[in-house]
């Protein structure tokens, strides 16, 4: 099972990079970046609806909704900012640099979140190996940017 999970995560990473090109092309061809973002959001909603028969959908009770931390409601807005950044920046930077920046920033941020156990993540210390991995990500990004 861990191999299947890793494969699905890798496929999501591939799709994340490919979507940058697709979304940028959509925005450029339509000539309307915000319209392209709405189309992306609509496509997201369609995928979620298609997933319902496989994963189910149940409405939470009022107590459960009230128990959601305030910052958890901001996730969708963060995704919107990411899509807009992709639409406006990916074509200018190129796929490698845009993805390199976003993935490196994600690795650095996730290492910090894991180290402190923030935002509901299990605590995983940022030991020497993780810190070295972060530095290698930054070094790789520098190399991709230069060459």
C-alpha cells in the first residue's frame, strides 16, 4: 500500500506541473486570466463531484463545523492564490523554474510545519537529514535557474 500511495502522490506532482502549462495556455488563449481561473475552479468542482461515488459525501453537524479552526477555512483561498500565481507567472518563468520555486518553497514550509507540528501535522523533527534535503532543494533550484 505505501508504494501505491507514493505512486499517487508522484502522479499528483506530475499533474501539478502539467496543469501549470495547461492553465497558462488557457489564460493566454482566452486573453482573460481571471476567466481561466474560473474555468479551473469549475473543473476542480467537476472532479470533486465525480469523486463523490467513490469516497462519499456527508454533511457535518453544526458542532463539527463550529470546531474547525479559523485558519482551516483559508485553504481554498490559498489554492486560488496558487492558481493565479501559476496563470500569471509560469509562462514567464518556465515550467522548471516555476515548479522548482513552488516545490522548494513547499519543502521548506512543510519541514517547518512538521518540525513544530503546526496546522495539525504530526511532529517530525527537522534533523540533519531533513535540513540537508532542504539545502539540496535550494541548491537544485539555483542550478536549474542558472542553467
